[in-house]
C-alpha cells in the first residue's frame, strides 16, 4: 500500500460517539484503549508511546494525559502535520528506535504481509515492553482494496509467539448485539426501478432496518437476560516483548 493509495481514505480524528456502521466499533475500541493505556503507562519502562498507523492521532490525548511523550508513525503525513516517523510495519529496520509501548489500533487488517508486520512490531518494541493492539473480527469490508484479513484471538496469539511476544491479556470486544447491529447498519436498500412497488418495498425495508438497529442499540435489550455468542466485533490484546 503506497502513500498515494492511503491519502484517498479519511482517517478518524476522534473516537467520540459517531453515527454509521462503525459506531459500535468506535465505542468498544475507545473504551478498551482508554482503560488499557493508563496501566501500561504506569508500569512500562520509561519512554515514549509509539502509535503505529496513527492517522489523525485520536489517542494522542490519552497518551499525553498519562505523562508519556507521544510519537506518531504512518506512511503519510496527516492533516495536522504531526506524524514524525514515516514507514510501515513490513519494512522496519533492526536499527530503528525501540519503544516501551507501541499502540496499534485497527491497522493489521490492512497490512499485506502479517508475518512481516509482526516482525516489525517486535523490532519497534523494547525487550519487556508492550504492544496494545485492536484487530477487527466481525466488521464489514472497508478501505478496499486494502482490507486483507480478520483475526481471532488464537490467530494473534500464534503470530505473537512466532515473533517474540507473549500474550499478557486478551479481550473480545463488542457484544453479539453490537456485531449484528454493525452488519445490519452496513446494509444498503435501493429501488431497482421507478415503479411504485419498488419504491414502496424500499421504504418498508429501510424502516425495518432502522427499527432493528435501534432495538439492537438499546441498552434495555439485555435487561433480565444473558446473551452469549461467539460473534463479537474485535479483539483487544496486550502483548509483552520477550528477550532473545
């Protein structure tokens, strides 16, 4: 993926509440990062936090609020001109600077070579340092044609073990309702022609879609019940870099 390719895609400046099919992903990623980074900042060796694939740097305030310097890494400059390290995970030089904490959110589904990218993450992480990552599990295709994979917790754990990491913690983020709502919100219903039947059916299906999304998004959905499923939105995983 080249800088020219990436410049065509908008990047999120904030993980505040949003509308659209990604609202549930945004919520769970924001909660996980906001809950995870403070403890890592308190326990990791001294040094800056490197945000790989930082885009418009939505998590910079969280890092700086925890008294760590923030370093943004990406293949293109962002709108604010605040990217300071340019490059991609697949081409990290062994002599590059290493960091006690590396943040990598919603990036690994877009790298062409996942093994090389994990090798790059290890080269960027101090021995004993941490990588905090989120990777989608059930999410619509996006940033085409640069959406290459979905990973399970087990898939990340295997890659981690092969590249000098151990899993410190792993969490499935987003409920079954969040996952289903995301998929329903992604559906687009369009009339096939100008006929009354086509327009009427489109209106009905759009209304059903909106109703279903609103019900799935309601906090009262799970009142008095436990809803369990192997469907979830994404993985939040902390890796520890182990010495050679």
